[in-house]
């Protein structure tokens, strides 16, 4: 290793020993150097990321193709193309509600930890320092990865930013280190994605035993921020945020939360139109009727966050609104809704003509050609991958907001299935529901993962992403996070709450159109409160208020999109069956929060749900 590099870092002895191993150690100087490492050298058009695995021989983990607009990374195994929802295990003995390594695998982690360190000592390595979250908050971090996994390090650098070698401050002491060691998923975990979190007294170690960046390069860093926030009393919301400027110069900031696949990235995208300018809102799956809308002009969008919104105490002000700032330097954008040319013109332009080469995942890129984001790799013949991605550095996107912003409205997105008389389901949400704070909190505890989730390995039926919708990435205690979110809601009474479905409204297939229309509608209203005659209590209390009417640019939306029981294909009986499915699911998920550590107010709200409380009961509690 180059002499003097260790002088920049304050590291545990075991980590210093890895860097003293004598193999090549690369500390990147620039993004261009990371791009060259991604393809295994500046002269290559293709690159194979492979490892020798005892008992298996050579295993190809990923392939990289150099395209005109970036690098197309693909995984031979369809399983590796999306996040495994249960990949996290905890190696330490600190408080946690998560699975411990010893309980899942029947042995202590320490022998594998040392074996991982010894394997890294034998590799050429990339060592890259970065800051987790807002660099001004000072959460210094480090990744140590094999040299041939350059694309993984590039992904982390584009998502979190990185500190070039010449700008590393002396005495750089990381609060987290990510160790990347792909072969061990085959030797120890039967080929499964596993990320081991080991919380030491003054540092968190993350061992990434796979090369899909979702659980580690992205969500692993998220877990570090959640761990710090749990100790210090604040959260990082799982949310996109956008400042909307309407054609009438109204300005409103909306923060959109929800489980993976809940429409966070889509909230910052422009509303798509047909070639004739109309908006195809949805198609009835029974009658095949298509519903179109007219909207004279789209609002201007200024993205603030894509997936992780820091709610640090130092940002909060006297406005009584929640104040947030982006925790990321780049955005991990899902492209499953881009199925043909023209599906998302702004995003297509960004990806086809980027300022610098981009990193694409699960896109069928051909060397020396332009990588087209609607050409998704196939999981099997005729079945496109549901989780194509691009990593887009914030600096490549026009009109992004770098400063902290006050949130006017917090929306929550839910992937909903079709609901009909023949097949009742929880797909009973209208375009937009207005929630009182108590019910808004419950949605953030249950966080339904929803219908046909494209971001994770398939799960059966209705399942929960857990508290804050970020629970899969948190290492600590579920109830502590529940209390923190409720305290946040109490401390920000000027921020309002809405609920928005995507994919289906009753018998209509709608994609993400409801949240785009809701965004345009709410922003055009400005700060105006709803009059009593504009709202009606939903037949399902968990849905809060339904709208009596929705008028945008002089056009009324049909009422059956606002109150789903009015659809003839649904009706009141199917609606109430769907309400029971949803309510029973909430009751099932909420019981786990009833521990001695839950706040009294939180207990009152949950017991209201368990006791089939009325809408007025929720209002009276909070």
C-alpha cells in the first residue's frame, strides 16, 4: 500500500491491517477514475465481475457494458436484480427487534467477520471515504471493496457523494464502514443476499455479501442515519420531496412517503401526456373504457429529495411545519413505468444525453450503443425485469433544491390492487384522501408494501414494510421509531396529511396518475383549507376524509374516482369487504407496537383502531 495513506484515517487495528496487506489500494481521485474502474480499465467495452468460490469455481456476479451514455450493469441471476426484504441481520448484542445473526444462522458472526477481513487482505481494493447524509452533519464513512467491484463503488459515490483522495481531512474517523465481500453469499448463505450490521461502541460495521447496491450502498447508509437518529432523537424519513410552482405562481412543498414501490421517485416526475396532449388517467379493467383528462399546463417541479429526507433538529424552525433536506447526493430511480419511447420525456432526455456517463442496472445495454431506459432486461423470456434502475447524480437534474425546505403536505402512497364485486380487495382508495394526524401516524406504522411491488423479491399477499416504511433498513427498536414519528407529528401541526393510491382505483388501472393529479390539484389550491362541504367521512375510518368533488382547470373528475363504492363494478358491498381486509390487516400489524415503551398517546390511537373506533374518536385523540 502507498505509504502515508493510513495517516489520513483513524481506524480500528483490524481495518488498518487490511490496508497494510500489501495489495493494491486505490483511493479514487475523481469520478472519471471510478468510471474507469467500473469497466476494469479505460480501454474495455465489456467487463465481467467474477470471483473464485470454493466448491463452485468461477462465479460471475455481474457484467458491465460500456455504452455511449453510461454503463449497463446486469446480474446473471434474476434473484439479484432486486432487494431481498429480509437481508438484514444484526451481529451485535445491542437492543434490536431484528433477526440476530446467531439466531438465524446458529453461530456467532465473529469467525466469519475475521474470515471476511482475511479475504479482503488478499484482494486489490478500492477504499473510498464519503459522508453519510448531509456532509455538514459530519457522519464520516468508508467503503472497502474489491477492485473489480468498481461499479458498486461508483453506485455508492453517485448516491452518497465521495471525498477525493486529495481532499481527505486528517484524522478522518468513520462512524460506519461498509465491507464488500461477494463470494461469501455462496459459501455461507446459500446464494442469498445478506447484509450483516455490527454496531460497535463508536462505529457501525456493515458487511455486504452481495453486489446489488440496494441493501448496502443505498439502504445500508440509510440504516446508519436511522441508527444515529434513534440515539439522538430524530428520523430520516423514507420520502421524496418536491417544491411545486403552479401556472398561477402558487408554491407548495409536498413530501411523499411510502413503502418501496409507493411512488416516491414518481412524485418528482412530470405528468405524462398522450401525443395529442390529453392525459390518460386510467382504463377500466372490466369494460376496457379509457378515461382522459385535460390539463392546460403542468406545474414546474423543483425536486428536493428522492428517497431519504433528513429531519435533523438543526433544520427545524418556528413555522410549525416539518423541515427536511436531502440525505443523498444522487437518486436511485426506478424505470419500470418507462416502457416505450415517450413514456417519460424528461427522464428519457436526462438518461440519453447525460452530462457525464450514468450507471444503469437491469437495462439491456449493448456495448458502444446508447442505453435506452425502456429496454429492460428480461427475467425470463417475455417477462421484463420489474426493477430497472438508473443512478442519477443530483447535479445532473435541473432545478433541484439544495437547501432545507418547509413541508406543507405529507402524502403517503399505497400500491393498490384492482377491486371488483367478483374480487373484493383493499383497492378501495380514491384519488385523494385527507387524513387527521392520528390516522396519518397509523399509516406510517403499518406502511403496506402493497400490490405487485417491483422493488423487492416477491412476497405473498398484503404485507407491511414496518414503521416509517423504513423499518427494513433500521437496526434498533420498532417502538422507539414509532414514538419519534408521533413526536414529530405533534411538533409540526402546520403540516397536513393526505393518502394517495397508485396502480388501481377500484376497477380502473391508473398507474401513478392519481398522485400526479393530486399533486397538481393540491398545489393549485395553495394553502386553502377544505370547506366542510368539500369533504365527507369515508365509509372506512382508516381512509379519513374522501373528497366530494375535485375540480382542476375547470374540469370535474368523476365522483367514482373519489369514492370507489360508486363504481358499478365495485359497489358498496365489495367496498366494505375491502375495508374489512384493510382494517383487519391494520389490527394485525398494530398489536406488535403495544409494549411498555410505547407513549400513552400512541397507545390510545392504536387501541382506538383495535376497538373499531369511529372517525370522531380519532379526531378527539389528536
